[in-house]
C-alpha cells in the first residue's frame, strides 16, 4: 500500500469516528427524562440556577450536558 492510500484510509477512519460522535451527540438531544427527574431538574434550577454540574450530581446517570440540553429543549417550546 502506498502513502496516498494509507493517508486516505486514515482520513476515512477519522471521518467515520467524527460521524459517530455527531450521531451520539444528536442522540443525546432526544434523551427522555422521567417525570421524577424532570421535577427534580425544575426544583433544583429554581434553587441553584444554571449550575448544571450540581443539578446532574443529584440525578444518577445524568451528565451536566444532558441536563442542560433537557432544560433548554423544554424552554425552547414555550
């Protein structure tokens, strides 16, 4: 295999990884929160504001990014 073929193969693999990451981030935009999680996010936000790390720390398995995206998607519809 010559250098140009190797470089193109590396680019193809890098492109595939990038597309997979984009798909993952798109999937996160549609994460459903349970009613209890939603209630907790709203109550915590009224107490601590946009401190997403702090709020996420109270919801097992949720990241600050997921909580923030959930919050803004909920308020985007209003």
